[in-house]
C-alpha cells in the first residue's frame, strides 16, 4: 500500500498501534544537505506492508506519534542512520527499538551482517539490491523501487520473529536490550557544535592550544552548514580546517594561502579569523583535552592480549556470540591496564567472559591445543 495522504497515514498508524512489533526502514539522501533528507518510510506489520511518502504529506504528526508509542516495538536493521533521519524529520526518536543486525550477532552471525544476508539466513530468501543507489527523492517511484522498498520490511518482520524466538530460547533478549541502550541516547544523533571538533580527521595530532582553535573553527562550520542546510564539507573540509589550525592565520591574506579556502566569502573569512583568534586566546585552564593516543604496547603485553583474544574466540565459538561484539583488541588492552573501568566487567559481557579473563590473567586458567583446537585447561 502506497500512503501519500494524511488520512491514509493516520489510518495505518492506528492499525499498526495494535501490534507488539512493527518493522521500519527508511530511504533518504544526505549528499546535498546538512541533515539527511527523509524520502520514504517503509513499515510492516504481520498483516500488511506500506510505503509512506513523506514528500507528499505535509503533516507527519501521526507517524511521529507512532514512533514514540511506547507500546509498539520498532524493528530496524542497522538502525543508527534510520534513527537519525527519523529524529530530524519527525522531532521524535523512535522507541522502543530492536536492531536485527545487533541481535543476529548474539546468534552466531557476523557483527556487521548485511540485510540481504540476514534475510537469507533467517527467512531463506535471496533478495536483489538493484535499487540500492537510486535517487529516492525523484517522483513518481517506479514499480521496481516500490518492490525493493517493501522487501526491506516484508522480510524484516519475518526475520525478527525468528530471531526473537531464538534469543528467548537462549535467554539473551535482555543482552540485546542492554547493547542497544546507547542507540536510544539522543546525544548519539544530535551534534553539539562545541564538541564537533572531536570528529575532525587527525584531530589527535593537535596540541591543546591547537585543539582550542579547532573547537572554534569546527563549531563555526557546524553552525554555517546548518544555517545553509548543506554538508559541512561544502563549507570547509576536514583537511582545510586542520591546515588552518596548524597555520593559525592572523589575516585574510595568510588564510587565503591555504588551498581550499577560495570559496569562502569575505564574511566567512572574517568569521574564520575571529574563530581562530578565540581559540588562540583561550585561557589555559579552559583548553580542551581529548586524551592521549595509547602508547604502543610492549611485546609482552601484545602476547597477553593475543592469549585473551584466543579465549574470546573460544567463548564465541561455544556460545555463538560474535567475537567482535564481545570486545575489540583495544578493549582487551584497556582491560589489562584497568579492568575495573572496562565494560567487560558489566552486564552480559561479564557473565560471558569476565571471570574467565580474570582467571586467565591471574594464572588460574590456561589454554592448550587438543585435536587441533584451542581448549581451556
């Protein structure tokens, strides 16, 4: 069903609100705007699939209310971008949520499992991806586009039923819920201009004084891009921003010597110089700090980390929980330095591997090879 009117949207949201779980997907464009532009919303209940056209409906209030309905679980696959675009389009962060990509990693699948592979694994259906790079803002939509869009939720709701049942059997539904907690944090989708500098490429190479300049320049770039509704890189790329941070220009002529500043207007140049000056004059006690890069571990520490990682892989094979979901090598190195502050000491991760790691590091447990496989001594 193609929904292009307020009345049909309200009617569907009313029907969908009767279900415990509804599959959701979005199509959007983000190449030419500051925030991604919502072009399509697909939804599926166990009884119907719909394609909602937000470009044709002036008032998306019923959809916003539905996304915030605490009684209906919204099922996504790799939901981070969908959550972002829906929040900025509707003003509501969908809740509660379930992410089949994360959930599948608790059932023996790879951490970054694609949607096509998910549908193949849990529904036995092979899907084409011929429309994956289409321009979803162009109207009218073709029959192939509609079919592709509907498939993204038709099989998602079926896969969710299978995944949820298996997780319940394994007693891991609460594990998935805890893993999704960060995705329910609004701060994950809203950029604070004063913190935008932390996302600039190669920012870790800066001194604290340079970080202060980068903070001001990045904040100006965010505000400028937002006000013009264009990608931040169209205002100034990370490479140009970092070049200005290192150069610390004091006048327009000096600034213009940096390649990539040609498109800046006189007003922009003045604003950039003012931002750089604010950073350069920041009081010492207010200089930003992002921490130091980890020093290269010693060969002995690397060997210990290798042993820990072997243990993680063994646990992963036995439990079906993806190794990369449990912990990365960096997290293992951090655990060696400070176990108490590690997330491996919390929740399902501690239940799965916490005591095993403690025993391994204290010498109370060992690993050996038997019949060509790693085993616990």
